[in-house]
C-alpha cells in the first residue's frame, strides 16, 4: 500500500502573512489566528482613519505577544501608489509576505436613486479597487519559490440582492470576480485565490438586537444567531495553510446557513 504523505495542515510556521483592513473585529481575529498557527503577520489599515491605524498597531503588538514577528502600517487602499510603496517597505522591514488577506470593508445602505456619485465611488474604491491594487502589488513583490495564498473577505450580499445595498453588492461581487480570475491567472505559480463570504456578523451595521424574540432577522438565520469573528478566523487559517493547496477560485460561506434561504 502506498504511504499517505500527510501535510501538517494548520501549521503556518515560517510563513509570512499580510492582513489588510482592521476596521471590524475580523481583522484582529484573522491576524491572531494566523499568528497562533505559527505565521508572522504584518498589518495594514485600509484607511488613514486614526482609530483604524491605532487598531493596526494594537494588533501588531498582540501578534508579537504570541512570539511572532509583526509590523503595522497605515494605508489608504484607494491609492494604488500608497499600497505599492507600503508593500515594498514591508518587504524590507518584515520580509515579503506569501499570504494576503484583504479584509477592507466599506458599507453603504441607501436607495440607488439617492446614492451620490462620490458615495458610490468610495464604496467601489475601498471594497473592489483596493482589493485589485493590493493583489497586484502583492504579486509584484511575491517571494520566488514559495507557495502563495490570496484570501478576500467579502459578503453574501455580493451573491444575494438585498434592498438598498446596490452599491455594496456591486463592489463585493466584483471582488468575487477578481478572485476567480486570479485563480486562473496565478494557479500555475502555486498561488491560490479564494473568498470568504460573510453573512450577518455580530458587528454588521443595522443588525438589531441579539435576542430572537426582539429581532425578526434572526428568524431567517438557521442558526438563530449572528456570526463571530473567531469563526471567520478558523476558516481563514485553513485556506492560508498547505492543507488548502488545491482549493482555489472558491467562495466559502460563513453565514449560519442563511444564504441557502435568501
């Protein structure tokens, strides 16, 4: 019988990762999940907002507290030159990452006829254009001879139309298209590209109270609760590991089953 050469799975020891976007709890959870699995993790904010930049610094310190290397930067993901320069500096200070997690997220809930050009442009710039710019710079700086992982955090609203979310849906759907295209373009270089599509999480704006009796929305979620950042992190670690080397071009749902009922 042929021997089964089992891969170490969740062990990310020796890997370098970059997590972009920490305006919601998933950025911290994913970064710490990767670090707990053994990776060194660099953090970049998606905007120059003071709170998000400070959160990036706090996450970097938490990663270092786990015994891993880290560095933080303040980025504006709507500016491609800012991303390119930032990644080059990360390569010098930290080492070139072979894992990219794009977690930047900008939400807009507004009827299409009341959405201004500037509002639509901002939602596109942060969610879709920033993802493109980050992936492009990541691939330009990619370390030769390593396996790579690209992971985009998107939303079930990219696949299911919801009232007043047309701008957001357009942007997130574009991210899924980008990921599937990259899976074809860079697969031959042993680089995978996938998406995690989130449902209503415990930080989603406008979700309402957490009690089923007080929130009709929870009755549409089969698990009768909102998702947690730690649950997103666990799947992220898997998809960034060697165990997921043949997963590419896929969209994985972390939504409590709600996408099957919308």
